């Protein structure tokens, strides 16, 4: 029993002072302010993008329905992307702290899998919407061009879409997958630590 | 209990728990602060289903475990710098050694032994970690044996 007493005694001798709660409240204030700034920045970015697209709509007065659909799709892509990354995913990440460790780890594992699925799906939808939007948007202007320029415009756009689809998208998905899969592996190790002695 | 009361009662305990987990003074302070941030945010949702202590330790231990999400800082078993500045007595080197040994254990064992050393009942530890009381008892016994062995080698 002597060892038990010794360990507890030593444990309690760890030098600690309770810092002034003010430091913590400063941190809370800072966090709130940063959240507010992030919210404002997101909305400003969104509004500016929509204003710019609205200006294009107003200034160039598109006549064909395909152009209008294209613009709407592009706006939808951006709104969806911003919404997912600023609202939905953080909501998924910050939960479950008052569960027991076992439940918390299991929930985190489920959330990470969901997050991986969501990020991949949203990125795919974003790329599809943007590509289709751009493709439709260009039709009206391509029709007004000489054939050769129309072909050049569409080739360049097509190339851009291919790059986005196969390079940017795949690279981003791979990076996210590697990060989350690494975390899932570590979570499984922790989960096993809790179950092996049962 | 108001937030201020919880803060005064539990800061030291939560800090020691985090210190046992990471053995790094600044990092432990960060985790303790994150814990109290969550407590501050969630206090209105606390429904007295468990004791306030169990609730606080659940949040603290989950914050410790979720350090794996922060890839940049990997747990290390170095001597804490803060203590190194304190004049070395026989006790302070033993304290350093104890925290170093604990931080080298598997993650969940670090939590279990830290809670035990904080004098929590085994039923409460079982409730925080989410394993059976019998399992808690067996694991505490094993961890203490391991620590005692290390201390015996250290003192030789």
C-alpha cells in the first residue's frame, strides 16, 4: 500500500497555480470575435460573388435561358461550398465532449467517416455544378463568335474543367482522405485499448 | 455550481490530468483551457445526471483523447521545462519521473491512472471512461505494478 500513497502524494505535488480566470475569458472573447469575423468574411465573400454575377447578368443582358441557368448553377455551387465548409462541417466536429470516453471515441469515428463522405460528395457536386454552369453560360457567347473562336473558347473551357475535375478535385480528395483515414486509424487503436481487457 | 466555482475547484485537477497525459506544461495548460471553454459553453446544458466532477472529467479526458486530431503536436515524454526551473530536490525529480512514466503509457491508461491518483472512485472512473468497474480495477492494478517497477529501477 505504501506505493499507492507515494504515487498519490507525488501526483498532488505537481506545481500548479490556478491562472486568473480573466485569461480564459479573454480567450473566450477572442474566439467569439474570430468567429464573428469568419462569419462576416464568409458572408461578404458570398455577397460579392453574387453581386458580381448579378452585375454580369445585368450588364450583358443574356437572352438565352442556358446562360441564366448557367449563372444560377454557378451561384448554387459557391453557396453550397461555402455553406458546407463554414457551417455544416464545424457543426459535425464539435460535439460529444460530455459523453464517456468510449462513446466519444465511437462517435468521433462515425463523425469522421461522415465528414469524409460529406467532403468528397460536396466537392464532387461543387465541381459538377460549376462545370455544367460554365458550359451552359458559354453557349450564348459562343454562338455569337466566329466558329474558330467558339471552338477555341470551348476547348480552353473544357481543358479547364478537365484540370479541375481530375487534378484539383482528386488531389484535394486524396489529401482529405489521407488525413481523415490517419485519424480513423488512431481512433481505432484507442478504441481497442478500451475493449481488449473487457 | 457557477462557472467560477467550478473553475476554482477543478482547474488544478484538470491541469494535473492533462499534464499526466502530455507531460508538457504549455500544452497541458492549453488542453485545460479548452476543457474550461467547453464547460463554459455547455454549463447550461448540464442536467445533474452525473456528478459535476464526473461531467468535468469526462470533458477533460475527451479533450485529452482528441489531441490526436492535432497532428502538429505529438505526445512527448520529455521532462517538463516548467519543473526543471524549480530547484531540484529529491521530490521534484521523483515528480518529474512520475509524470514522464505516466505520459509514456497507452493513452487510455494515462487517463485511468490520472483519475485514480486524483482520488476518484473506481465506479466514477468506469463512468468517465466507459468501461466496467472490474476492468478499471484490473487496469489500475496493472498500471500501478508497472509504475512501481519503473520507480524501483529508477531508485536503484
